[in-house]
């Protein structure tokens, strides 16, 4: 809620119980000879309860806003006319988190209550209910995504909690016998608010232990067997990653305390030595590409198209070796050779679509992993969680055939029948991922896992891949906003880590929008070609052409791309940037020069530039580099909390720059439009329908 808001008093309650609907700003009468400069501090203290001592640090007067109006009006019910002299001034809240501002419903902008005078019969006091209302303005809002109905529900509950809490503080409640009812009401609201904020975590939880405690017919060992049966078949049990066999989360009996610590948490410090690289890549011609990837892992701007086009090798197996290789022994319990066979197998499962291909998978894995490290998530993840994330990212679009879910549903595609029109492609990608993991010829990675690790790893890979369904994009942002603001949000919580991992993967999935302009334009051309190919097929089938898929509207490309960045990408990355604040109290404010830094296509590298994942520096050239030496690369140290919010400073700023360029660089947009118009229609790829999810 970063829109401009203005404070208004919508209701007043008089001492005799009468209710007045007023809808006015803060109004205070001036005595003859008084200046509004003298009245303002008194008005804030008497009407809003803000002490004079704190006003100077929290409020700032806008000298250009003062207006004077003088008018004569006929008094209602009396044969007299009254002259009104009104000064209107604007005071801005300079520090919404300052001392005492919570009493004014800040920084969230909640409604609040204040009293004027002494309440009670014949005391002429008043009770005011204040609201922070969105101010109508022609200025461009800093936030395009306003929130879903779920988020509005939680905000309304927070408003109700605040109002009841403030009402309960008044001394006259005891005389009226309202103390107990208000406490009960507040407890109910807080309970509802807590459940709403954790609806994804607790919505499927069932208090099985309580049900058995209420019944005297079940006791002893038989009770435990029946509980296991009911839990396994009639509830959505959540197995914790790294938990022991049978550790099922049921509301009253959580086993989170029995988690087995599998390995040191993955802090991004794991690297492969040069000798490992040489043993994994028998073809020496591939080494320059592999070295280029390793050298640029700390840069979000690493573009996989460059690696692919300049070196002529499939980039997914190479990137996968760097990202997944360090986790082979700790997570997958396999050697590098088995890992390499698996990576080549999933690379072959990707079709040669313009956009949804193996290059895109590597780009998503890199962008998503970069986010987990720079937000501090990777430093808290267990080894299995890191492995699940990398596997899900590399496999999240397996066998994608260049058509979206809506196309599958509208054409009664075989996959939509298999998956009942629900996350059609995402379910297929996940099923294909486990076909590859189970394939002996591809390394048989799934069979190598310990029994107690296999199901938790599978569960998280599935939920990560399914989370890439874009139809739940705004719903995910709303849930993230609400969850992040809860008092118990913590990266020490596995549920919170898993949710944030999904958000990071979503960020990686649309992360090309935050790449440097030249790379972003190339990816935009590819996705446009794929969209137009779908539109051409829809036209042939006599179906309505999906949005952005009609090549006859290619002239609107600049406008549509800018809108995609501003209304889809920007809200997600702005939300991700907010998680940086959860990494400790000693955080410096984002530097004012952040946007200027992100505007530059190249720049100097700081002293930490060699640290894996530590900075968002421009990529080094990916041209062929000298053959590696036999010296081992020294592993980097565990990352400290960073001094700047790199997601905000670099990624969000880059999004703004790219959106602006789509709007202002007419030559670049026209050049891309010409390329798209000159492309010949491509035949859609053959679709592989021999997916058998039931057998996986």
C-alpha cells in the first residue's frame, strides 16, 4: 500500500450517543488573532493525541500548499449569515514508523479512533473514527498491483482488530460492562486473522489428536495405527524435508523438532574444482563455455543465449553441472557421471521452441538461484531443499510444446483430459521430471536417494514446478505480502522457506525482463514468435485468438511489453525485494545511486566480485577463454548479511529502465517489429503425448 493517502474523519460520536457522519479533514477552530502556525500543534495533540514533542520529527509542513478562503453562508434554521475564514494547509507524514505513529494506524494506513475532550454524559466530548483514504492523483503510482480479494480480507480484519483494540482502551468501558465483550471480540478477530494469514499452511490441517482424545473407544497402539491410516488417506499430510520416516505434520502433533540435520546448509560456497570440470567435460571445446558460466554465476545478468550462441553447445547440461554438481554427493547420493547423464537426458526432453526450451530452463535456474542467495534464503535452506530447487528449475518446462494451458483446454488436448484442466502443462512437466529421475539410463537418481529423503524431495519438486502456473501470479503475491507481515515469519521455518523458494522460482521464470536491454529484447522476440505461432494455429482452428498471440497486432508490441513489465513483473520483484528486510536489524537504506548503477550496461567490479552469488555485476565476456589450470578454486566464505538490497537496487531498477525504453526507444521497437513481421510462419513442433503420469 504505497499509494498517497489522506486522513479524513468519517464519523463522530457525541457524548449523548448521537452519531454524525461527517467526511472531513482535521478541522480546528481558531480564536481571533491566532495564526494557523500556532493552532496546528495544538490540533494534532487535542484531536489526534500526538504529543507536541514528537510532531516535529514525524510531520513536515508543505509551505506551497496553504490556501485561504473567505465566504459568507446562510445559517441553517436561523435568519443570520456567517462569515467563514478558512486556512487549508497540507502536512505530510515524514516518518510513518516514528514514535506514536502506530496510534494513527501507521505505517499500514489502518483506521483508528481518537477522543476529543472528556467522554461521558454531559461532558461534551467526542469520539472520532479516522480513515486513511487513497488520494486521487494524476501522478503515476509506484505500485501497479493493488492486491487480491484475499489480501483485502486480511486488511479488513487488521482494521477491525485495530479499531476494537483502541475502543477497549477507553476507561468508560468498565462502567458500561464492555470490557469482557470487547476482549472476547478482539480474541476472535485475532484468531481469524491468524488463520487467514496462514491459510495455505493450516487450511488442510486436521486436529486428529483432539478427535481421538474426545473418544474413549480408541486407546493404545490401535489408536496410533488408525491415526496413521486416517492421516495418510484422509488428510493432506506434509512431510518435512530431511524428516524421519513417518514424520507427518498433523495440527496437534507436529514433528518439526525431530528433523534430521542432513548436511551443512547450502550457503552458495560450494564450487567444483578445475579437475572436476575436466573430468565431467570430455570435449575440451566445451570448456570455454563452462568457464564462462562459472565466472559469471554472481551476475543476474548472465544471459544463457550468449553462452548458447557464441559457443555452439547446449547450455543446460553445462549450467546444470555447475549448479547441480556440488549437490551430487550430499543430496543425490551419486557421482558426477550420473548427474551428467541425467542433465543430458532432460536436455533432450526440451523441444526447440523459440522460447520454452532448454536455454530458457537454464536461464530460469540461474535467475531463481540468484534470488535465493541474494535474499538470504539459500543460507537457511537444507541440502535437500537446495537440490529440489535446482532440479525443479531445470525441469520446470520439460516437453513444453509452445502452447499455453488455455490452448490445451480449449482444444480438448489429450493432456487437459489427463489432468482435468488443472495446471495442465505444469503437471505434465512435473511428471516428466520424475520419469527422467527414475530412468536408469539417465543415472537413476531417484533410486539412489535414501528412502526417507525420496518422498520429501519429490513433494517439494512438485510444488515448485506447479507454482510456475502463471494463472496464480497475483494470488501468490497477495499471499506473500500477508505472510511476510506476520510476526512469526522466519527463514528458520521450513514452510516459509518453501513458500519463498516458490516466489524465487516465479521470479526466475519471468526474469528475462530484468536482464540488460539487448538480452531482454532477444528473449522478447522469442516469446513473441512463440505466441504468434499459437495464434496462427488458433486462427486455423477457428478459435478465438489468445491475448498477445495475434501477429496482426505486432505493432502494439512496445505497449504490451511495457505493460507486462509494469503490471506483472514489477509487483513480483518489488515483493521479493521486501524479504531482504527480514535478514536482520542492521540494514542500511538502499543507496540513492542504485538506479543509476543499474542503468549502466557495464561497470567496475567491487572487491567482492569474485564471490559466487554475492553481487549483481555485468557479465564478463563469454568468448572462448584459456583452458583451466590445475589449481583448485578456493571455496568462498559464508555470505554475511549484505549491506544493500540488490534485488531493489539492481533488478527493480532494471525493470523500470526496460519498461521506459519500450515506451521511448521507438527505433529499437520498430526494428524488432520488422523482424517479427519478416519471419516465416513456423510449423508447430510435434507434441509428445505418451505421458503416463499414473505410472510415475
